[in-house]
C-alpha cells in the first residue's frame, strides 16, 4: 500500500472588502514566450485614481531584437527606447517594486488595522505575471519577489468578463470577442485610444470598470475563484509551491 501525501493549497481570499488596494497593470513584450521573449514596457495605476502620482509607466531595454511585427503593434521601436532612455528590466523592476510598496504603505495609512495589501488586475493576468516571474528570476532579485512588494493576489479580468454572471449583471449579451480593445468598443461605443501601449491599456481597462460601475461585481466573481490568482507572500506559502505540495484546480498560484 503506497500512501500519497495530500497536497495543500493556498486558500482563495475574500476580495469584496475594502481591505485591498486595487492596482491595474499591463505589460508589453517582445513576444508570447516567457522563457525567451522579454518585457519592453510596464504600466500601472491605482484603480479609479485621478492622481498622476498613482500611475507608473516605464519602457524597458530588452537587450534583444524587437521584431517588426511587435514594433508595428506597440509602437515601441529601438529609437523610442533610446529616446526615452529605457532602463534594464532589473532597474525598472526595482523602481516598480518601490512604487508598489509605496501604494501599499499609503493604503495602510488610510486604512489602519484593515489594509491587507494590493490586488493586481490585468487582462490575461496569468500571462503578465508569468513574464514578470521569469524576468525577476533572470534578474536575480531573490529578495524582491512580487509577494515582497505588498501584492497578495491578482484578478484576471479576461476570465471575469467571460463569466455569464457579469453579463447578466450588465443586462447585456456577451460580445463575440473578449479582447480588451473589443470589450472597450462594445461597452463604450468607441475605439480605445493608445491600444497596445501598457499605460494606455491600463487606463482603458480602468475606464471600462469605472464607467460601468462593475468593480463590486468583478470582485464578487473573483472571490468565487474565477480569475483569482494567489501570490504567495510568506515563507510557508512559498515552500508549499516550491516543494510541489500545492494542489492545483480552479485556484491558481504564482511565485
């Protein structure tokens, strides 16, 4: 008789309270393969904030060739990177992690004894987080992982918008395509400006969520497990994943 060790899991968290600061973020990359492609832009903003100090945008020198297709899609060219004095990923990640930490600290000051950290929101969040994790590892930032910045979880808005309950809430039929640009045009009746620019996509997603007053519904759906991605922040949570003890199913985790 062979006894198999039961796998543990990181529990889903209740995102419906005001204990978490919502931060929308997006990446632009040189391609779709996180093991060989690189990040060329990071954009982020605190959800529904009009304070420019609560946005982050930075181009990144990927140290690899950017294909003509990606240059055409994103508008990010070698000339633009030189003109904007783009930094390495390592330098940019240090700056972004410091920005996230300040956002978390600000939320704690405004919500003493209640703030539990940051929840990131992104369209196809798993894709973006996977790229971040690979880049952080390549840069050797062992002590500056995503969980060390105050981020406790993420919401994949693509998965949430695919949920039938979202469209029942909006009293509309779902669109044929759930891409961010199509969702924006479908719900707002106009084309999204600055598409495929990281900060432009962030602002577009923020406008969709804010204009249609769906923040509470989005958090409700994510709390049920749809699109929720847990980010381990304690040594115990990290060890659960690194030792292969985590149970995978509807819940997701990222180091």
